C-alpha cells in the first residue's frame, strides 16, 4: 500500500503592512526535490508550499498553497485533521518572529526610522506532533556552522519529539546529516541521496 506523505516547502511571509513582508531567502528547492523523489519511490505526496518559490509545474503532486506564516499553520492543521499521513517531512523555512500588529495600510516612505517590534512565533513542528502523535515526523535544523551542529539538532529533535532531524549548516550546505531518536547519524551528500534514504525509512515504517 502506498504511503501518504506530507511535505512542507518554501519560506513563510510575515506581514508588515499592505504591501511589505518579512521573509527569508530560502527557495523551497529541497522540499520540492524531496517531494518529487518520494513520489518516484511510490508515495502519495501532498506538498504544502509557498507558490512564490515554485518555478515549474509540480505535475502528479497534490499542491496546497500558503504565503504567510498563519496560512502555513492553518494549512497544516486542516490537512492533518482531514487526512491521515504516514510521514511528515517538514522542510519549510518558517519565520521565527512575527509582527503582532501590522499596519492596515501602506506605511508611508520617507520616515527617518521605522522600528518593528517582533514576537516569537509558535513552533509549527510542535503543532504537528500534537495533532499527529503517531505519524513519522522528520524535521530540519539549520545552523550557521557545522561546529556543534549535531548536538544542537539532536536537542531540537528531543524537544519537538520528532523521529528524525535533518541537520545542515550554512558553511557546508550540501552536506546533510540524518539523526534518529537513537542518536545514530547518517551523512548524505545532496538532496537526492537524502530522499532515497528517507523513502526507505518511510516505506519500511509500519
């Protein structure tokens, strides 16, 4: 029987005013490549993605769109309530902070300074675990450097009650470390090899 997999991909937006947003530079490429490879491995894949990141058609994949942080959070809740997934691959680059009171119109230009007071967002990975307690959950953890990367990623896994964490660093973005609850580490070079590894885990998981 084909496994049902939910993949999140792309960056979230945080509203400043009616025309401006805060976001990050990540494109969602990793999540989309994983989704395609998991589809090729025989999985039924649903992609929750910011379409601003999508540069080509995602034929054969069920695509659900979001732009803003709240839309991703609500989209995750709706999908997990509606359907049972065998695995969740959470690659989306989620905003860590938001603006509680964005302007309801365009902020005029020409100000000498514009101060934004940001507040931490709720961790979507924790909402996933709370709503899908028995689903195989794979999170991603990005740090600046490989120094201490594995330790920080494993701590995050334990905190979020994830099954696996994929750790990588800005100073070595191509190298990815898959860490399980048993603290075993498997290194992958490139997204495709990571996808193959994840597909085996998902298809063998009962």
